[in-house]
C-alpha cells in the first residue's frame, strides 16, 4: 500500500519527539540500516546505526532538547521541518538555534524509515552564542568537547568541525539578492543571477524560472541559514510557506559566488 502525505510527515515528526524524550533505541530505530545523519550540513556524516548511536550519545543524550515548530513541508518522500531548536546545554546555558531539518524517507520492509537526516544550522552562530554567555558557558563547552572526543575520537571530532565550512557572506548575500528579485517579481534580475542553474520542485521535478516567480512574487523571505555549501530560506506568500535551498559555489564575495542548484519545497499551483 502506498504511503500517504500524512504517513510521510508522521514518520519525520517522530525524530524530534524521540530525541526530546531521550528514547535512544527508538530514535536510532527510526533510521534505515544504512541511514545517514549530517548535522550540521557540512560536517562529516554519520552512517549506519552504530555511528548514529555515537552521534546520539554525543549530542542528544547529555542535554535537554525541545523545539518550536514553524512549519512542515512534504514533497514526495522528503519532509522539510522549519524549527527553532531549544537546547539546554547546562542549568545556566540554553541555546536557540534556527534550523531547517530535511528528512529523506524510504520504505524498509513495509515501514517508513529515515534514510537521511540533514540539519541546516550555523555552527559559527552557535559558537557565538557560547562566547556571549561568557564564563558560564565554559563548563558546558568543556563537557561537550570531552564527550565528543570520547564518542567520536579525533577523526570524528575533526569531522564535526567541518560544520564551520559555509557559503560565506558572499554566498548568503547572493542568495538574499535572488530572494529579493523573486519576491518582487523581477524575473529578469533573477535569471541574471541564476543563468543556467537547474531549478526543481523537490529534487527531481523541473521548475521554470517563470513558474518560480509566479509562485513566490509578492511574498516575503526570512530566516536565511547557511550550512556547508548550501543556503536555505523560507518565503511566505498569501498564507503559504515555501523553503528554498540553494547550492553555492563560494567565491570571495557576492560578485564571485555562484548558485549551482536551487530546489523549492512547497506546493506549486
């Protein structure tokens, strides 16, 4: 029996619920045997249940995690969750992390499982929150470092630091200019920035630049997040939300960065 829109959404929503309840076995069991976690996008992925378990023990088990949902989008077997994570690092330090989480779902023996979890959030911004917390953040930072090294080893710890890679200020500025053009209906300006960049709804369904403008013109964009070589933002128009994710080939500034791919997650038409 084919899975419904509600089935796909429910399968993705179980992830944050299990993490918040500290249900280790339940959370790991949501993934396929070859499942992958990339959190944040740009860091080294964790593949398979054993590695995903080490990720859980490092980043989820020692702390309290809740979230504020700002919308969920389903395109085929992909769910994009627009959330703000609230992570209590210690009794004196709580982090608020604007995040988009992409879940790729797959049928495994008749049950929907998470084949890939990709979390778009900015590691440098989170470190900035640590720094602004002053001395009160030091114990939490040291504890995280010890736990990471114990569970991930040197290689895994260095892999996590890959999350510092991002599209740069130039890449984010370029994506912001594109969003400005799209929201004000400037198709010529948008095409100038995109050139021959592939546009799709989700991963596979082709989308013309004209249809993109028609769908989003008159909207407003917000919550621009850069992670790895990607930039994500949401666009609200007439009570409907879309999330755009662009891939960026970064240069030294907005005039040298290039958008190499763009995907829209939302309902067209």
